[in-house]
């Protein structure tokens, strides 16, 4: 079975560098595919309150027979639950659905600057960690300004920042800021949601030369940069082959060719500075 390397957090803990993402996976389906993923060797599951599948993830974890302490579970607090008390209450709900008394990583899903409650919410994450309800705390979808603000205001640095990242959208400026603070970079939509990117000639040529799939090449690129990566698939063969990307090593030259695919307009999802949901 494939073993995934651990990447250290600045808080002394660590995270399996490749995990399994479950956005847009129905609760019933999650119960099945997450169990398949765990059997294949994934030990890190990335869910969120808003995905509506925390119960399914919890059922899969229970059915897998793998001890809870060997699994790494991330969930996220949704925008409508921002605020100190609101976020702590939302965590209780998430934990009940997951059927666990702690998560390994709790993230603020979006800063949502126009709502202006991300700092209070960050303080709730700090408190939840103090209470032992979450092992590590981080953020997702934070523009640089809001990321610096929560660090300055609390002195507590998120262990990780989960944002859209793939070869067409490489987040270079944000990565520099994260590096200065010792924050790990985590890539969401790492495969560019399975679209055009996987047919890019640079990617397919490397895949042909190495006898691998385009998705494995893209995942190996994230891993080569030290990013944490959470590909999603409900297709049994892809669940397995994506995980096997941890065994694929790209040369510096191959990494550089993929680095050169970065685009000004490569973003697929919403811009965290301007969301209204
Ligand atoms: P991904 O980049 O992981 O792409 C998923 C898509 O690619 C699916 O359609 C899947 O199809 C397809 N796919 C997967 N593996 C392969 C393969 N080997 N070959 C060809 N196609 C493949 O997109 P996501 O947006 O799902 O991102 C991954 C995870 O990131 C999410 O599940 C979630 O956990 C997290 N995320 C977090 C966000 C945030 O705001 N914090 C926002 C978005 C995502 P199929 O399933 O049919 O196999």
C-alpha cells in the first residue's frame, strides 16, 4: 500500500502531504468513496461543513477499521458561522456529524472581508485548539491583507493556508508571504478540476515520457514544491492512481516546464477578496 510522506507544521504536528478531497460528493457517496480511499492508503480527508458530507465521512472512518489516531481529518467553518460563539457552536455540530471528538485541522473556509468577522472567528479557532477540540488551526481563501491582520492581532500564525493552486494559477506572491511566516501551502482544485490542464501538451508529454497519467504529473508538481495536495475523485481507478503520484519524482527541468504554465487569468474559482456568498 502507498505510504504518503508527512509534512511538518510549525506547531509541532504534521499532515500527510497528499489527502483526499470531498467537495461536491454527496453524503451517501462520501460514505462509500472515503472508505475506498482509506483502504487504498489515504490517511488525510479534506471536508467542510458546507460540503454536507461530514456524516458520510464519519461513517466511512468508522467502517474503515483504521484507528482514529492514524487518520488526519480537516473540516472548515462556513461563512454564515463566522463570529466567536457561532464558530465554536459550528465546530460542535461538525464534530457530532463526523462522530469524533476532535479534528486534526480546522480551517476558516473563506475570510470574506466584506463580512468583516474573520478576526473574531480566528479567535474561536485559537480557543478550540486550547480546549483540545482541534489539533491544529489554519485558514483557507485569505487575501494577503487579512492573513497578515489575523497574525498581527493575535500573534497566532495559521499552520496552513488552503487556496486555489494548480499549474495555471500558481499563487507566487501569496506563497512568498506564507513562507515568511512558516505557513504551509495547500492546493485546492490541484488538478484544475480535471479540465483543460490535464490535456495541456506540456503535461501530457511529461506523462508520456514517464509512463504515468497527466493527473499524476500535476500532483507530483505540487508535491515537488512542498505543497499539501487534496485531489478529489469518485472514480475507483483514479482514487488509487492519484495516491500513487507520491512515488513519482519530476526532474528540476520538468518542474520548470510546468512552472512556466502560470497564467494571469488562470483562476477557476472565486477571488477570495471579493466573494459575496
Ligand atoms: P480537483 O482539481 O481535485 O479535480 C477534481 C475533478 O477532476 C473531478 O471532476 C474528478 O473527476 C477529476 N479527476 C480526478 N482525478 C482525475 C484523474 N486522475 N484523471 C482525470 N480526471 C480526474 O478539484 P476540486 O475542486 O474537487 O478540489 C479538490 C479538493 O479541494 C476538494 O474536493 C475540496 O476538498 C478542496 N477544495 C477546497 C476549496 C476551498 O474553498 N477551501 C474549494 C475547492 C476545493 P471524478 O471525481 O469524476 O473522477
